[in-house]
């Protein structure tokens, strides 16, 4: 969605739309206004849309690629579910494709080998998680009486009182969000901590689907999938909707929208209060002690710290 020139206070800082404000504002503004601009330019060079050194452009893309094995597993499960539910592939074909995709994933090299060990866990659980995810997606479509499965789509919404649009990407049929849960590498006797399914949806996931609800007018479902535990009374999939989860009622989703709108309004005020990205960042307190928000490559983290004046 292209913004009018009157929104130069956002455009000039490479901030074009809001998204789920689940992360600390310091990380969001750094990623949108600093990292994304560099990566966008790099991709334009790679695609030969603008002149530049292609090798150096690839270095930039790899430098800022903030990926991990669990994220790669989640993306691959979603893609393979599309293969099975939309493209007509068999489960076995989807599993084989997914494993070949995971074979190409390059683990982090700066975390002492943890991501490499996590990749082994994801690979071991992949087939089971995919099968359970597909079952959950089918249950969600049956709940709504939908016979046809649609894949991911982008939606835009104009939240009340905000000048910039809100953007989101519902995973399936504009109303079903898929979340994968993987066992984790841990300091335990087995070296692994088994994944669990939540008793209720995570707050950040509720906010995520609340944006979809506001943009589409559709009620929302969240599907959580994991490897089926050895215990027979345990499930590998859990499906939440407005009938079995009060957090997904219209009233609760509206409350989440109010929360999102308030946080995005702060972002707009900060964008308007500064003439440059550097000045804007100095208006935000960076919490570099956050457990996962700044889980970045060391050289990227150091770059962020320098922007805030940390040595």
C-alpha cells in the first residue's frame, strides 16, 4: 500500500504501515527504520533493479537475516500444509518436501551450536507436527463450514485514530492462524524440553488475530500444533475459537484492538517528533536486556547499540 506524500514523517524513515506491536518499540523501530531499509536496497541490487555490488548486497541480506531453526520449521510446516490442503500433494510428498527445505537451512554460527542442535529437534519432529497442523486446519475449516482452503493473504485495516494503515498476513482463509510448538534444546538430562500446548492463546497471538478480525470482519481461530506426546491422553493439536475460548470473543478482540491502537499511536507520535531516524531512536529507551527481542547476530546488536550511543 503506497502512502501519500503528506505522510513524509513516516515515509522518510522507511515506516509504511503498522504491524502487531508485540515486540518492544525499540526493536520495531530499529528493524523497520534501519534494517529493513538496508535489506530492501540490497534486494533491489540483487534483482538488478538498481546498480550496485551484488556480492556485497548478499552479504547485507545474510547479515540481517534474523532466523532460527524453530522459525524455519514453522514456515516450512505452513508451506507444506498448503501443498497438502490446496495443491493436492499427498502427506508423504509434503513431508519429503519439507525435509528437503530444512536440509537447506543454515543454522546460526554465533550461538555456540544451539541452533544446530535445535534444527535436529525440528527435523525429528517435523512429520508429526505437520500432520497435526493439517488436522487442526481441517478442524478449523469444518468449524466455519468452509469446504475450500485458502492460503496466506495480506490484509490492510485503518484502525481508529491512526494515520498509517495496519497490515497483517492471516495464514489460512483470512481467519485461521497456525502456530507450531517445538521441543527445545535445554540443560536437562535428556537435553530436550518437550513442547506443550497452551491452555489459552498467547496474548501476542490474540492481538495478531484481532488485527485480522478488524480488517476482515471475520471471527478468528488459532491452531497450535506440536509433536504428539507419548501419553495417550495428550493431544498434538489444540484449536481455539470463539466458542471454546473467551479471549477470541468479539468483545475480547475489540479490547485487543484498543490495545494495538494505543501502542501504534505512540509509534506515530514518535515518528512525528523527530526529523531523522537517529533522532527518533534517541526518543526511545532501548531495553538491551530483553530476553529474546535483541536475539541478533553480535555485529548487528553492536550496530544497534552504537545508534543509541552505547559503546
